[in-house]
C-alpha cells in the first residue's frame, strides 16, 4: 500500500485518527512550559491537528510552523484555529521542505513513515536544524504494526538512526506519558552535531 498524501487525507476525512489523543501530550506540554526564549523557530512536522502548535502560539511563541502532507489535516487546523498565521502553515512533503529551525517537535510523525525511510528522517532533521538545534519529542517504544502506520520499534533500533547526526541529551522512557502510553514511549532531546563522522561501511 502507498502511504501517500491521499492515504492520510482519507484518514482525516474518515476521522480514522487512532494516534490523535485530542490534546497536547503531557511530556510535550511540560517541556514547552520550561522554554524561556519565545522567539525561537519551531517546526512541527506531520502536525495533524497540531495541538502542540496551538499551545505554543497561545503561550506567546511567535515563530511556530507546521507541516502536514494531508490537505484535510491542514484544512481542519485552519478552521479550528483561524488566527494562526497562514504563512506558518505548510501543506507539503516534509522531505522536500526547506528552512532553518531552532527546535523540531516529534509527535507520532516518526511512526507514520515507512521504516526504510528512518535514516532519511534523521538526515532531514539534521538538515533543517540550525547549529545546536534540537529534535525533541516522543517515539513509540513498542512493536505496533509492520504493515501500516503506526510503525513501531525500540530504543536500540532508533539509536542507530540518530547517532550519526545528534548528541543524546535525553533518550529514555518517558516518566509522564498519558496513561494508555505509559511505559511505551521514549522521550528524546537530541542536539544537532557540529561535526559528523558517519561510517558509510
């Protein structure tokens, strides 16, 4: 099956959104609450209903940007939050996006892409982040599905994708996950490396 933009459009059209909890998750809310500099450029890829963007904008973060491949997801967000700047909304393929960000937020996007593209994901995150920029969020530490999103995995697997590009500030089981995901999520806070040493092996 091709998990293209139409696939995701249909999921939103049918309201088949099992990953969507309907509000900002606790680990991200608590992380956002300790951020001090509200002018930083923040990107939320695969944003969907973008509760994180809503929360950040309302907290006074002035440079929050969202991307989603699904036109329906973007339409839903625009209708729900008409005051959010149009220029900060991208309906496009994440892997073709250009820009420079201080912080990129991961919330179920990683699990939506096919596992063979996970190294591409890490490389693209590195490309989009400014020097010293951070990739922060949650990854499922659970097998989940192998034939359709959400695709699962584990800490040991994920580490190999990120080690070439990031220093690991935090990479451990989230202590404050919502109840249905307790023990099944990794909280990550990864800092873009200044110098790369990639073994092409």
